[in-house]
C-alpha cells in the first residue's frame, strides 16, 4: 500500500465486526433490536408506516419519515418495492465457514488453490483467509457431502447451518486435485451453503421515501469482503444526506444523488468480485498497487457525479468527487508528535472546509468568515516552515479554527494546492469542492 495509507488489510470474523459496530452505535445512544423484524410497510408522500414484530412476538406499528432496507439478500423491503436482481447466479454452490486449521502452513497468509478446466475456468477451488486467533481461517470451497442439501431450488440458495462440529477433512466430495484442504480442521462455527448472485438490479436504489442498501441492493461472491465494505459505504453515503434533509439543511432533491453515486459503484464491485471468484484476484490488467487500492476501496469516487463541483488546479490533483487523501506530518505548537489529517478531521460533524495558504492570520480570517457564512467547521493548513518565504507567519491557533503546519510536506504533495486553495470534505470522506480563495488586503 502507498505510504500515506495508515492501515493494512484486516480480516475479522463477522461477529467481531458486528460487535465493533454495535459498541460504536451504543456510544451514540443507539441500540440494535435483535429479533425485531419488518413484516410489511406502506408508503405515501409524507412518510412510511412500518409494521414490526418483536422477539416476543408482539406486533408494533411505527411511523417514520424514511425507511432504509439493509435486510440482506432476502430483503422484505426490496421485494415490497418490486425490485429484483437481474443478474443470474453461479451454477455451483460454495461452502463457507470459520474454521480452525491444524496444519503447518505459516499463519497470516491467504491460501488460494484452484484447478482449471479445459476452457480455463476454475472448476475446483479452495480459498482460506486468515482470521485473528491461532490457526483460524475463513474457508470457502465446494460443498462437502455431509452438509449438501438434497434438492435444488430456492431452499438450496439459502444459507444452511451444519450441525457437525467435529474435526473432519475438508474437501469436496468425489474430487481430486489441488483444491482439497491440506489438513484436518475443527469447525467451531456454522457453515453456510449458498449461491452468490451476480449483478444487481438495474433499477433505482430508492422509491419515494424507501431505500435499499448493502446486500438488499447488490449481492457479491464472498471475495475480499467487498460486499460488506460496499454495504457500509452505501449506508455512510445515504446517512449524511438523510441527516441534512431531516434537519432542514437541504432539500429532498439531495436524496436522488444516493442512487446516482452508489449504484455504479455496486455494479462495478459485483462485476469485479465475480471475475475474481472465477479467474482469481489478480486477473485483469491492473498493476499490483492499483489492485490493492481497488480492493481496499480507496479508489471509489464520484467525479462527474451530481454533487461534484467544478475541477480546479492541476489535473492530477484530487478533484471534487474523489476520496480525500490522508496525510501525515501535521504539527501544532502544542502537540509534540505529528498528526494525521484523518485524525484531525475525525469527530467533526458534517462537512469541513480545509484552507491552505502561507499566512496564518489571513487563513484564520477566511476560516472564520466561512464559519459565519455557512456554519461549516474549518481547518487551516500552512506550508512547511521555510518553503514559501524566509520567515513564515507563526501559527495563530484559535479555539474555533485549528491551525496546522504541513511539516512533512505530505499535504502539499498529495493535494497539489495551486496557491491559496480551499477544499470541502464531505462527511463520507469524499471531496465536495475545490476552489481558489483570497482575502482582500486593506489598502
């Protein structure tokens, strides 16, 4: 990964990811009501009436301004809206589970073993992704005979749990070749059988006041956790827009940009993960750096979309719609260690204005003016000392407008500012605008 990316890839079991998300929600005062399901809903111009059934079996009715269906592959919301997946399904099944492998392979490496048929496609496949813990892997392969459902049809597509938890050799029945598991493995968690669908419905991700996101909108093969990551990004993209509309900070037309921005991303990710599932993760023409950035979904962008402002500055600089790059080496007179830009931005609600220039006093004045005009929080970034003039202006921190020095020069290298440059960072981490700025000097 490029040096400006602060984290490597992390493979976590789904239950651990859910725990982290629930703890984060709890800090915001939100609790997940497990066992409560959506039975049906009615929508009109003013809102949505949802009928729920709790874990105790009690029925409830809830009136809400908007409804978001994040209810997975068999989404009640998607079906009620009349949306359907246009893509087909893989002709074969996969067995997927978290296992403890008893083998002598070094831990921490992903394992992919396949056998090719005459036409070059993989007809036998084993994929093992390392998880935290000794010998723990997320394994995917053809179904073993012990857990294969007996009939084809809709029931075969649904996830099935395996009752066996004893140790056993994991290999598809009646097959010989490189895709058999190289060791015995204990099965501590449930196994699921399923047929991952291919491309999503080409229709909208929204009808009126009802939306779909995540697996309710697009189904992916279990390759690289792209399905979960894409679903989380769907929710982040929609959440800040809904928040602005509900609070009166934007008109309902803003919500139309959710489909315009996210549906092309879902289609691209599904197509790529289908290709990787069939031909391997390194299939295609991308160089390794681009491949890793794309797998980490750091190349997702909405340039040219309905919210992307006019481009400004060098053509190879981050432009509206692109992801706002992280950078290190920001300093203040107080902190004795350098900070990262994403750490500086973390916790700031809503959009943030970034102002870059050489004069701290002028930049602070511009930031205060931006706050007064639009209520947007602002962050000032100054060049590294000695880069713009012999004696650059000292930092003038303000309680309302923090000022940072680009001591390592990473901000200038990654953002390519063209003189006094301003940027607006959206709540989902994408750039909303890039513009020149100037504060009139007194005569």
